[in-house]
């Protein structure tokens, strides 16, 4: 849900008003802004559009546990900026609003997303845009945050296998039992599959996994004959993991289940731009994981058509994952 209204900038929390680069007074031409609010599941997004053309983006946590995600977003953005040169939001030094609710604030980057330009992009230019998208993800994955796990974690002694198993047993299993019991056999296969993670990842460092790298979170520069993907936004879900997790999630998000299908050859163009071979077993394992998480959310939300499409994909991918396990 979105609503728009005009408010004086002096109505902002003092911590936000203080970061504006000019003092506010009654004669200031920037003393009023159009505020557009969008309610999301985890955050309330507020875009303050100023009269000088700039826009201040403010994400305000709806739940206490979201604060850790906003801190991870700032950490991921800093890491990408320092180590890869990928264009990311530059966060302001503000972590709470006047009421103590966690927020993140940054000036909007004035570039369109790949999702925004895709519909009007000539067909002959789409393969190049897909390759550029893949190249950008490879750049993101050049950032090496250290040990596998959550960003900014103070404890890395727990291995990825144990952390995933705990999450699947304590969070996802009860959720599936309540909202999507048909998916429980796939969960059992996944729990067997993650036992192989130590062997599959033994000689590979963790990369920065964006964890929501769909077209709507990719910033583009439009050129006369090409599109260049240059930046990313919405880093709250970022973590340190295997590259296959990001790619497997894209396979699901841009498949038929969510109505964001791409041309049949999109994946080959994307991976050509990515420029590196990924482990097929890891791709299947993380695809099952993403199908379970997205399917649960769709079932909980009452999206029956999405659930049916995801269930068909889940059965096929789980069958392939079981074949992997039986061949070892």
C-alpha cells in the first residue's frame, strides 16, 4: 500500500534532519518534500522527494529482528564499495528514528532498475543486457567477507551445515507443517543433502551472497546501443555463502511461478556474462531451499497458483537432488 503526502522537512526525526546538507528554515526552498510511503512485510519504505530533485530513502523496521538485517545491509554495501566498485547506496550515519525504531537512510541513486527498462528494451538488445546482469553478479561475488554465515556475526564457530540444519528444523519445518505439508518430503531430502556441504565447499571461500538479486534490485546505465548493469540495492538479506545460492534463487524468481518469466535462453546469456562454472549439485540443493522458503511464503499468503507452480518445480528439483545423493 502506498500513500503520498507533503510534509515539512522540520517534521523529520532530528537525527535525519541533521544529515541534510543545508540548514532548514522557513525560507529554505527545500523545506518541504513529497513523502511516499510503501508498506512491506519487514520494512516501511519512505521516499522523501525534495524540490531540488534529490530523494532521501528511509527504511524503517516493522519488527525488532529487522534491525540486524539493516546492519547487514550497511555492512554489505561498505564491502562492495571498498572491494569491487559496484555502485551501492551510501548510507547516512543514522540507525534509529526518534522513537528508537531501527532505520537505514540513503540518497536514492538516480538510475533505473533492469526491471524498469526491460519491458521497453528492443529484443535484439536483451541478450547483451542479460550478459551484463550476469557480469554484475560475478563482480558482487568477488567480495569475500570471510567465514560462511551471517554478516557481522560475532560467532563463526558453527559450520554452515549446522546453521542451515538448525534453521530448517526450528523455523521451516513447523512453518511447512502448518501451511504447506506437501513440501515436507522435499525438506527431508534437503536435510540429507546439506550433509554434503563440508565436502562440496571444503576448498572454496565464502562470497558475498546478495540473496535477492532479481531485476528490480539491479541498477542500469542506458547507452545508445547497450545496457550496462552497474549497481545493486536492497542488501538486507545479504550473507556470506556459496555463489550457487544467488543463481539458484534467480532460477526460481524468474521462472514461471511468479510471473516474471524471461526468454527461454536467458540463463545461458546470464551465465555467459557470469563467466564461471558453478557446481550443479549445489545449485540443486539451494534451489530446493529457495523453493521451500518461497513456497511457504506463497502458501501462507494464500497464493494458490504460485504454490502449485512451485510445487511442480520442487518435485522435479528434489528428484534430481535425491539422484545426486544416491550417486555418491
